[in-house]
C-alpha cells in the first residue's frame, strides 16, 4: 500500500516502513540503543532526503526508547540518578557539538567529517566490543568464572573527586567521568546526528563498570530525553520532521522494541555484547566501503534549502 | 528585464507577427485534461493529457511537410547543487560542485518526431527547445553563466534528473489523431514538486515556428497532506511538541498492550 509522505514529498510503501521500524526496533530494544545509525541510512536508501530522514528518525527513536524504558522500569533496571548525571554532561556536549557542526558546514567539510567519524567510531567501538566479548565467552568456555564485576580493581578513574553512590547500579564513582561520558555522547550525537546509544552502552560497561542489567535501561532513558528534545528542535528550526513517516516508523519500532527487550534479557551479557559489536562493526565497514570504493556515479545532486 | 524574459517577449512578438501574416494563418488551441493536480495521501504520480487542434482558415496554404508540435512543460524553479566526487588520499569525497540557479524542478519536452527532424539546430537553440538547449545557469563564485551544452556538470545534472523521471525528452510524446488534431501525455512522477507548471505548445511547419500557446497547470497538496505541511511550516514548535508527544504516547501504549509481567 503506497502512501504519500507530506514533508518528505514522495510516496512510500507503508509495509516497507513498518517492517523497517520493526527490525530496527527489535535491535534497539535488545541492545538498548536508539538505532539511528541503522535507520537513517535505510531511509536515505529509500530515497528520502538525508535532512528529512535524520529529523524524522529522532521521533522513531524517542518512541522505541519510551517503550523499552517502561519495560526496564518495571524490571527495576533503570538507574535514574545515573541517567540525570549523564544528561547534565550531555546538554553541554550537545551545545558544543552544534557549534562545531555549524563551523564545519561553513567551511564545507561536513560530509567528509561525518563519513570519516562514522568509520572511525563504529570501527573502533565495534572491534573493541567484539574482542572483549569473545575473550569473555572463551574464558567462560574454559570453565573459569566470568569476571563481570571486579570490586577490588581500582583504576585512575576511581581516584577522581566528587564521588557519588549510584544505588541501583551498585557503583561508587566520581561524577567527573559520568559528566565526561555524557558530554561525549551529546557532542557526538549533535555532530553525527545519532542518539549515541551504541557508544554509551560500552562506555558505561567498560569505563564506569555499570552492571549490564542496569546499563540498557539507563541508556534508554537518556536516549528518550535527548531524542524527544531533538524532535522538537528539528521541527522548530528546520521544519523537516515528517510526522507521518515518524508515526509508521514508531508503530513498527515500539512493537519491535518489546520483543527485542525480551530477547535481550534472555541472552547472556557477553553474547549480547558480541552481537552488538558485530553489528556496529558491520555498519562501520559499510561506511568505509562507501568512502573507499569507486562510486557508481561520481555526480550527485541536492536541492539547496531556501533558508541556507 | 532579464535577457531570458526579453527573449521570450521577442519570441512571442515574433509568433504574433507570424500568426497575423496571411501566409501563416493557423491558430493553435490546446487544453489540459486537468489544470489542478491534487497531491493526496494516495498520490503516486499522474498522467496529464493535453489535447490540441490546429485551426486553419481560408488563408491557410497547404503545408508540404505537415505540422509538427513541440510541448515543453516547465515545473517550479529550484536551485540545486551538483557535486562531483574525486579521490583524495584514497577516499572519495565531493571535491567539486556547481550551483544551478533556479533550474526547473521538472522539465518535459514532448514532440511528435525527433526535434532535429522538426527544425534545424540553430532554431532549436534560439527557441531554447530540448534538453540540450534549455538554459541552466550555473553560479561560479559571483558570476552566473550558462555553460556549454556538453559541460560535464550540466550533462550529469540532466542525467540524474532524467533517472528520477523529472527531466525527459520524448520524440513520441505527441500523437497526431488527425492531421490537425493532436494529443500529448505529460507523465508526472510521484516526486514532482508542488507549484505552478508552464506548458508551452509550439506549432511548427516546414521547419519554422508558426504558432504558440500556453496552458499552465498547478500541482498542490490537499486535505491531510496540506494540513500537515502547513502545520510543520507555520507552527514548527507546536508541531514538534505534538510529534514528540505522539512518540511518547506510542511507546507507552505499546508497553501497555504488550505487557506480560
């Protein structure tokens, strides 16, 4: 069934959009990530302009995160205190990221910066996650106990001041790295147009040693707040949010996220991290190929928005 | 007055002068099947039909080569950038670009036989007929100039537009039903932008343009599509808040519906 999207200005097949929402929603519910780094390229592939795709995907991510966050809330798997501290850093990071975004656009190097950042970021994060989780799985196979929590091992991070106790996560860390992580997520999100969940989850696990059980729910709360405000900001400044597109993506997304969240809870932590690592790595490689392989056509056209 | 406007005025005056001359007393009449194309939620493109007739009077002399019709449909203007990629340090980047100022977002040149068979190259260029001759001014820093018709950026622009069905040149787009009655079908793909479209019908005989008539139409959004577009444009903040609330409500609703624990 074809339906005409009012802001994207083209007809799409409703079932294709619903299926895409369902698939990405499943992945986002399972890993606690927004899935923007998957959905945006998919929409652009369908012929929707990148600006409309980025703006509309924020709504979809907000809905998926909401649905996932409620599931985790009922399982008491959300650390609200941690989420608020991350948000505090995130707001500053977003402002800084928007500043850099504007600067890069002014000197005409935005596209290539985004392309290279995707490859580097996804490549490094994906490779690290795959490496770490494979090691954990191998160790478990050999019968050694899985070292998820090492209460005795202190790194330099634990020597920082302003220590706070996050009860739900059962960690006692300085507020400085928490703000720092929030800042990085906000900054990267604004520059690259992604929610940053796939970065946040490994950072919380590896840097702050947040147990896997509360990581995903907490990440979802952060994603929900940032993406809902991004929807409002995109709509207010660029008028590029296609509500109809967002609605179809949402309906598919929230259903997918429900099943994803359930599948994620039944899976062992290191398996889950291996899968997410492979997914992130695959998308990173896909972006790298785009940069390196000779394109099908070296020309491309893009309408100039009247406001620019 | 821009050179283009001045030129079209000249052409119009020329056509008027030609039609008043006794040697070319043909009159051209044309009408579209629909002057207002409505974009609704089930819009997947449309095909407009243009019917036209050539009226002869007693002064008309028989034309040896018969009549030829060229229909040019020009959509709303849109400034577009064409990028060219090049390899820099092993990575393909957009290295060069051209800005096409106010290029037609849609362009169809329909005729009953190939344009070069209707009239000579010189006339086609003068009348700006066909994809090779349509003016597509490019902006290079401060100067605006129309590049040669074999300019690679221009060719790439036309090719990419044609791939989307937005630019086309069809030498079988016009069909003569009788020697003086013709029909042209104007295909509008789903991506056509909203706005005013100019349809320019030109009558040729023996290689010369002898009459010309316009027949504009409009593509517009209606109903739900119109409401959403207007809301997004005029009340961005409220629209955004509503979309965010919709997202939160959808997420909450799903978690209630699927609750199992």
